[in-house]
C-alpha cells in the first residue's frame, strides 16, 4: 500500500503542541461488513489535529459507510476507532455520548427540517443539549448563520433558498455546538462550480476559526486538491485501503495505478492546477 507522509499544512502544523498529542482520530484494523459481505478490511489510518482529511475512492467503495462507522451509526465487524487515544468502539454509553457531542455532521442533502426556519434549524441542537434561554439560542443561531454568510436569512425556510445556501445552513447547524470534529458527506454534491468553490473556502475558514479537525467524503477533485492535507484511498477491487497521505503528494509519488487514475481522471499528465479548472 502506498503511504505518503503529509507535509506541513493545516491548523495543526502551526500548533507546536499537536505533535505531543495522540492522533485526533485513529482507526485500527477496521473491517466494515454487511452480514457476510466484507466491504472493506484492514483499514489503518490516523487523522491529526487540524487536518482536513478526505476519504477518497470510486463510487461504491464504502466512503460514506466509513463515515457512518466514524460517527457511530454503524459498528465495526472487526477493529476499533479511537478519539484522542480513547477507544470509542468499546466505550460505555455515557462516554460514547460525550464523544458524540463533540461532532458536527453535514449530510449530503443538508438534512434541514423543511417546516422550520433556518434559525430554528440551527437552534434545534442548542435547545436539546444546552440550558440556554430561547433568546440566547436565537442569538447564537444568528451568529452561526452569519459565519456561513447567511446573515439576514434567519427567518427563511429551506425551500426559499438555493441549494448552495441550504448546504451553508446545514453547515451552520453542524457548528451550532462548537464541535472540535466536523464530518461532511459529499458537501459539494449537486452544487455548481462557483458554489462548490465557495463552500470549500468556507470549510477551510471554519476549520481555522473553530480550530477543528475536518473529515470529508468526496470524489470531487477540485475540492480534494483545494482543502485536503491528508487522506485515505479505499479500493473497491481489493476491498481495502491502498494509499494514504496528502493527495498532492499521492499524485506526485504514488505508484498505485488506481490511485493515479482517480487523481487524474485517467489523464496521465494531469496535476492539481489542472484539477482546479
């Protein structure tokens, strides 16, 4: 398996203490299965503090399934997942719930409640998991919407805004509780190139402002080369990972043909600058 050490970059690189911490996320010997069908086996990788970590691979290889394992929606057939050196897979329910509170998740559809305004959508987790008053919750919802460029849209319903704006509203809800790990499932899916680029820039800005680690499922090369400084490549043929590291370094140095084909879309001389269009 090709493995390329990520170079400098990301919020953690500027934080001298990050090197002294355990990995923010560590996956050990993970096997993902549906009954007797093994989707992926022997996954081993680490995500450092401040990384933008991309889960890559062809359609159907298990990218979204891996994300669901990371956030506890699916249980491993074998192996373990650690957060800050603590075993999430075997944790007691109370400890596991405490870890889940640290996550912010943006699903592919945005998953906004259509019957609620944007402010009400953002306020939902605040009302459920904090003791804040309704006025404090509304103030925070206004702030989070402003952070994603939706100031003035607090009282709009999801059906009244564009797809790109819905993604940003979903992102505002994902950061409502100030999570230290953000998970995104194909955030650019269905967006035009301009909206996709703006969302990439927003993800990086929020990573820096929140000091968060970001895990992204994506097959969009422009996004991958724009935001990622670490990654894992899942291979549908061998049912395991065949590369990990900075996507730019993998493009330059990986000798795995399927990694090269994915990162160049079959164009042998493609490089990140071309991928940006």
